[in-house]
């Protein structure tokens, strides 16, 4: 099955909007935008602004690192300029406002499996797919490709919390093909176009492609699209995890507003 991330995202946003409308005021989401924003950054911000509206949230931008305590949720638009200490910026967000779960405090709470922790948006997107498709994780062999803060680390942490046997690899791992071929579940966030080929997979694997990069001027995932024929579940790029993760981000924002 090829997952239609846009369709599921619309449903997640609709659910979030229903919850938002039950509050006394609209949730207020504030996004920090680096002064040296690019055209790509502006494109991502337009998508987020639209999704915020569909989730029943107000959406504002700031270029000040003194974040308002009045905001229900704060988002930092990444990446920041190379000379900026990104983690230092992320750690200025209070755990009560961290919809992206990117600060050390929010991430630690999530990795401990605290009951009241919200999930990083990519993880929430994966969980949404797994729940819908009744994908079992306990005792399954899961391989996470990439160890980044946005995809690899949180996906590995969550899969471990769900009882999976998890191995984290990178594009430079020796015998990568053999490791992937043994996996029941693969989550990839390497950002390496078409790194994963069909002959590296066993039949029926669940493949969650959360890696995005440019290849020949177009958006590409870590998995060759031909991999879909080998998979029981496959998320395409674009149109798979990406839009669903954005929807989950604003569902998180509504959750934080509910807790205010």
C-alpha cells in the first residue's frame, strides 16, 4: 500500500480544528524566522501558515529570539544560519510551548516515554500510519537509516519504546544492504536520494521514507520509488510523511493550547 500523506494530513488537521474550536480562544502559534531566510524557507512557511489555519490556529512570525510567553506554541524554522548555535536557540523554547519537541528538555521527556509527553511531528506521523494500518512493532526488527535530530534519533527512540528491536545505520554503514534486507520495518531520514533500492529489501517490509533532498531539481526521497513493489506499506516522497508531519505539528500546537 502506498500511503497518501496529504489525505491523512487533512483528516489530522480537521480533528485538530474540532479540538481548537472547543477552546475559549484560537491557539496562537509563533514561528521564529531567521533574518537570512531563503526562497525555500518562505515556501515552507506558506505551507505551515496554511496548515495552521486548517487546524484552527493563528499563525505569526517573529525575528526576535525573545519569545512571547503568550504564544501557545513556538516553532523555529530550520535550518538556521551556519554561524548560529541551533540547539542554543531551540533550548530557549519552554517545554510548555515546544510543539516540535526539539529542545533538550522536551526531547528528554519524550525519550523517557512520559505519559504526558507530546510526540515529535515525524514520530506522530509514523504512529498515525502504524495505527491506521495496524502495524505491529513489538519484537519486530527495525532499521533506522540516519541519526539526525529531526528523523533518525526520535524515530529510533519511539520504536524502542514500542518494543521493537532497533538498529541505527547510516548511508556509510558497511553491509547496509544486508542490514536493510533483514528488517521488518525501515524508517529512513538520511537525505540521500534513492539510497535504498528494491534489491535491498525483503518482500513485505514496512518502509517509511522520511528523507527529503533534491535530485535533478526535484524533491526525492531516500527510497527509489520502485521499492513500493516490495513493500506492504510505503510512503512516497513527496506526498507521504512530509505533509502528515506538518499536520501533526499543528495538532501538537492545539494540544499545548489545551494545556494552558
